[in-house]
C-alpha cells in the first residue's frame, strides 16, 4: 500500500531532523553562550547574533527595533524583535493563507549563584545541556527554527503545504512582554491564526496565572538613633504592613482554580529596600509585591482590593506617607475558541514520537502567550523541555535541558505544523 501524503511528508521531516541534530545542538549552544540578561535588558546584541545565525541558515529575517522611549518605559536598555516568515504553496505576503506563529523569548533572568558550571558555557553532560536560558526559552529558538527548516525541506520534497509559518523571536518576556509579542500585534506587524509559545515537551499548557507587581514606597522622617521618638520610622510601619500582607496571603488558600495545574492565588514580598545607616531612623522603605492571579479572578479587582488593604494598614501609622505604583499587571491566559485544534494535533503527534499521552493543563507562571490569546488567537504553550520549570531548574542554578527533549519536541511540532498547514490526512 502506498504511503499517504502526510506519512511521506512526516518521514521526510524525521529524516531531515535526525541528520540535523548536531547542527541544531550547536545553534542552541551559540544562543546560550551569548548573554541576554534582563535586567539589565540590553538585548539587541543577542538579536544581532541570532540574525547572523539565521541568515547563515538561508533565512530572511525582519528586525523590528522598539523605540527607545518604549524600551525605557519597560525598564530595559534595548529591544529588537525578530520575525521570520516562510510562505508555502500559493501563499504570499499579500495573501498568506493560514498563518502559524511560533514564539519564543531570548531574554533571560540573570544567572545568580550556585552554578556547578559556567552559566554561559552551554556545557553538555550525559546528554543534558546546562546554561542560563537553555530551557527558558532559548531551547525553543532552536526547536522552532528547525521546525521551519524541516517544513521547508518537506515542501522541497513535494509536500503540499499551504499557508505561512512565522517565527516570532522576542526579547522582553522577563519584563512582561509589552514590547515583545504585544508590540508586534499593536504595530500590525503580524496577525497569526494559530500560535505556539515556548513550553515543555510532556504537557500542553492551555491556561496560566496572571500577575500583579506592585511597588509600595513608605516615607517617614529620619532622626538620630539615640532619639528615635523624634523621627517617624518607615521600617517599623513597613514591618507591620508585611505582617498584614502575610496574613492576607493565608486567606488565599480558600480560593481554588478549576483548572488542573493551577491552585490558589499567591503573594510574595520579593524586594525590600530602605534605610540610611545603622544609626539613623529609616525615613524611606520600598517594598515590591508579586500577587499571582488565577484565571477565575478579575485582575483589576484584585489590584483595587490589594491597594485598599495596604491603605487600611498604613492608616494606623500617623506620620507615614506612602505611594503605590503598578509595575506590571499581566492578565491570566485563558482558553479561547479554536485552542482544541492545537491540543488535539499536538497530542496525536506526541503519542507517535514519545510513545505516551501528554496532558493539557494550566501552570501558575505567566508568559507571553496571554498577549496572543487576548487578541483572540488560539494559543498554547508547547516546546522543548521536561515536565516542569522545577525539573529544568528554570530561573535557578544549573538550568538544564535534555537534548532528547529538544529533538523530540522539534519533531512533534514539525509534524503538527504539517497538519495545520494543510497536509492533514494523518
């Protein structure tokens, strides 16, 4: 019996990717070795390096430089987002057909301490690459680029692909995504029909938490430590406020999301700054709060309530002035119509490649996927990595990626993309 068009195209994809594993691994090592820490968020050099790598692979790359004022407002130094577009069949720039976008971010958190290797060396041990950003999410720079190359190879071999595949390689996820994917959408530079964002290989993320980052500045009056009563101690008031916030946090345990993988809201006081010297009553303290918002909550209501709770606490401290500043309000990622099509195909192909079913679920983090979903575009997270951020040491020391997962996820996404772009007789 002759093979179906999908089987023929999938076999060509598998053959190509198997032969390209060494090149794909080398590409990933290169983008890991090029720093792109955010903060400070000076990410244009990494984008320039990535462009050189992509052009060496025969890809045409669009550079979209975000204006300096918008970059500064996001708390960064430079940001250049990249788009690669590949048209298949009769698709053109004017008539692109179905547009599938694959989005990964190249900015990473600073490495921190506790590493057993150089965080920028892309060290490989026993089939595992270690390095800052190797899992979150430079791995999907490598997976998605090779998905495009594999589909291009399948088309050359006769696969009847129709539509457009876009790579969105953006650089501000760690600062909120407002000048990354959200900026590309606002500028009208892209309008995909389907989106995959960077994820992990053993589960498909269909929802995630939002987040409120709130800064609270408390102002008192300095005085000599020998006469503390002559001042107004901002740190004392801040300590009381923190106690109240931790009591409020305990109450969140009664709220539960109905989405598997997401539990209750959370609150963390992640930063404290203040004081002048050991022998001076502190006149200023700044706190920063991270409040995670489950999909069932309304973010604006969460913000109003938390602000009111802060005001109620500080009203008990005469002489203390304060100011609240929103750093970030990230909407939760919630399912939109059409998402099931993405999940169904990914699950079918993952079963073929991994030999096991993979679930769809939610996660408590927040990502750039929310920007596409907010525009009404069916979106899921799926890419190269283990089962969780914890397993990958994402944002921690010795961040790692099993190269097997990179290769498997690339093949799963490539085979799925064949179906989404018209080779759908699997």
